[in-house]
C-alpha cells in the first residue's frame, strides 16, 4: 500500500513539474533578455484586416502607447516599457495574416512578455466578431 502511494505521489509530482515547464513564469516574461527574431513573428488563421484591428486592441488592452497607425501599409508604431516597437501586419493568403513585432531601434534585448501578451490576446479574441461602434 505504501509503495502505491509513493508511486502516485512521484507521478503527480512529475506531472506538475512538466506542466510548469511548458509555460513561462511571470519573472521570465518581465525580465529583459535577448529575443530571437523568429519569436517576433506569428501567422494567424484570420485575414489581415481583422488581424490589424485585433493588434490595435491588443496594444490598447495592454496599456501600451500607440504613437502612429498606418492602416494602408499595415503598421502600428507603439511604445511599451520606454521602448518603441513596430507591429507590421501582412497578408499570407486570403485566410491568413502574419504579425511581426520588432523593436524600432533593432535592439532585441527586451521583455518577451510584450510580444507574448499581444499574441495571446489575439489568439483568445480571434473568433469574436468585430462590431462598429
């Protein structure tokens, strides 16, 4: 009986550690670090117009400051944590759009949570219908 309890506790403990390893913790998201260029790009299964609107919403909901919006060329210049970023939306095909968020100064040493929060917001809200106010 004791062996079964010990084995169950080991399996449960290992499961918890594996689950925690899959997600970034808060300290990792807010600590500045070198970010790979490939981590700044993501393709979404939504058209580029909807992606543009969701990107503006994501930047606004994270309380970042929007400095400039160019809807025709599909870019948004915003400031987060005293650093400027350029969000560029492009069309992959009729059903997919790509969002690229890069630092305006070309220095890829910043908090990864800035990009992760925007991508997560878009993933969570991509199925909501856009409405005119």
